[in-house]
């Protein structure tokens, strides 16, 4: 039942209630009618027996056998339910009977009046069905006993027809109840369905308002609380986005400052040291001193190279000076050289256009993080990076031929602190109005798609 919708649960509950009530009502009516009908049959049988007693006593005393036969024959003709009638004298001899060929075996002893009882009623099973057998004494048994047998077929037929009619009414009620309950449940659950759709819209980043549900007696309060919650969520999301944007902007500014200081101040200092060592080396008289100076110059040159690489990693000057295509082209090439991978970069539609600084920075960092993930996890041999303009959007695609993965499983099973790179790429895309999509399958590589609106720098 938990897997069924509320509407289906309501329909099933109402249908079950109708079936239970209809079945219980039918069973109760059947037993009640059966009890009443059998009581009426017994009363009618007693009335017939009393009437026959009043007419047969004199006939028995006068030994009018013909009169007795005529009386019980008229009795059988007048009452279609009478299956048999017979008169026994005080000695148990049959004086008159509706049986033309004698009594059936066992009928004589099947029912007897107990001493002190006014009569005896019992039910006999025959080839024609059940028969209600009555043993009624004549003149308290002094003159004999009347035996009557009334069939219950007519009563059972009426009871069966009533049962079928009641079951038919239950089926009609069930059909009508299913139709009515379906529309009623649909009407009652429609506000809940709209709230569920609104919740799904919120999960997609939308912020719908359910003002039309406010007038609903019960759901209206839930709708108002839901809209208040979404308003607070939207406010907090905006505040979070603003704060995150400021944090990222401050981070990039700090990267730019540190990169400039490393390049300008520390780089110039190392360059001066390198020039000084070059000038000092020829003036040294000792071969050992010249070798030492040469080692120091090589060490300084290596430190200067690493320093410039660090400065470029922190904030590539190419991104600020020449734009995103040139910065990505250089970074992708350097990435392939450092990690021994075959890399390809292609740019179209943005070579002569400068995007907004925050958009260029976001796309550059997303590519940077994507390539970092490739080197850590993908085990790839080839990486392709595409940057192009499509219908007013800047699109970046990073594709590799590595081992691949299941994106849904990665999101569900990986702890939050281990998927910060993915979350960071999504946040950067979201802050510039874009969307990031991951397509991958185990054993078939991975592709990251980023699409952001083109905002041309002023």
C-alpha cells in the first residue's frame, strides 16, 4: 500500500468498504430472511395440521377411509409445498397417505412425538431436496398421528434470488463507488499534487507560488507555509550566492595579487641573483668556486622557473591580457606536457570576443578542475577540450577516454568532502547563470558540458 498514490489508496479503501458492507448486508439479510421464512413455513405447516386434525378425528372414529383420502388429497392439491401427507392410527397403521406405492423406507420412524410434547418438527433430506417434516398427534395421540412434509425449495429459491439481487446491487454500488471515489479522490488530492509539483520545481531551482491554494480549507495552510519556506530559501540562496560570489572574487583577487608579487617582486629578485651569479662566475679564480657558482645559478634558474609556474597557476596573466581562448589553449597544452597525455583544444566563435571577467574566470577554473580530476581518477590517454559559441551561449566541453564512472552513483555514495571539486564546478557555473552536466559510463570515458550565457565585456 505504501507504493500506491494517495488517490489510489482512497479508491481502494472506499471500494473495500463497499464490498465489506455489501457482503455483510447480504449475509445478514439472507440469514434473517431464511429464519423468518422457515418460521413462517413451520407456522403454516402447524395450521395445516390443526385443520387436518379437526376434520380427520371424526373420519377416523367412523372409519371413513375414503373421506380421509379425499381430505389429504384436497390438502396436497391446495398447498403446492406439501410433498406428502399421511394419517396413522393409534396403532401406527397407515389409514390414508398421498404415497401411491407405499411409504418410503425409514419415513415412518424418521420423526416421532415425544411424550408430553404437542408436536415434533424435523428436517429430512430427500431426493427432491430438504423437507420440513411435522408429526402432529390427533386428540393428543389417542386417535393417531398426522405426518406432513413441506418442501423448502420455494423458500430457498426466494432466498437465493434475494441474495443474487443484493450481490448485484453491491456490484452496482461498487462500480458507482469506484467512479465517484476516483473523481472525489482526484479532486481532494489535486492540491497535494500541485504542492508536490511545486516541491519538485523548488528542487530544480525554481520558486513557484501557490497563492491559488490559500483558500483551500486544509491544504491552504500547508501552501502558505510552503511558500513562506520557499521565500526564505530563495532569500538564503541569494544571500549564499552573493556571499559565495564575493568569496570567489576575493579569492581571485588574492590569487592575482600573489601571482603578481611572485612574478614581479620574487621573480625580479631571483632574476637579479641569476644575473649576479652569471657576472660573478668569470671573475672567480678557483675552479671549485666557479663550479659552485654554476650550481647556484642552475638552482636559481630552476627556482625561477617553478616560481613563474606557480604564479601562472595562481592567476595566468594570459587570461587577463589575451582572454579565455588563449589562456585555455596554453593551459591545455602545458597540462598535456606535464602529465604525458595527448591533448587537443579547439575554439570557435570566441576568438575575437571578450566575455565578462567573472565568466572567463569561472570557465577557466572549471576546465582547470576538470583536467585535475582527469589526471587523478580517469586513467585517460587523450583529452579533448572544446570552447565555442552556440546560440548566445558559451559552451565548454571536456572529454576524456578514461575509465569513466556512474554520475548518479558518484553523487549518492561519495562523501561531501570528497566531491568538493564537482560541487565547486557546479557552483561556479551557477554563479554566472550557467549549468554543468556530466555524461559518463563505466569503461566509456567521461564528458563535462558547461553552458553559460554570453556576457560580453564592456
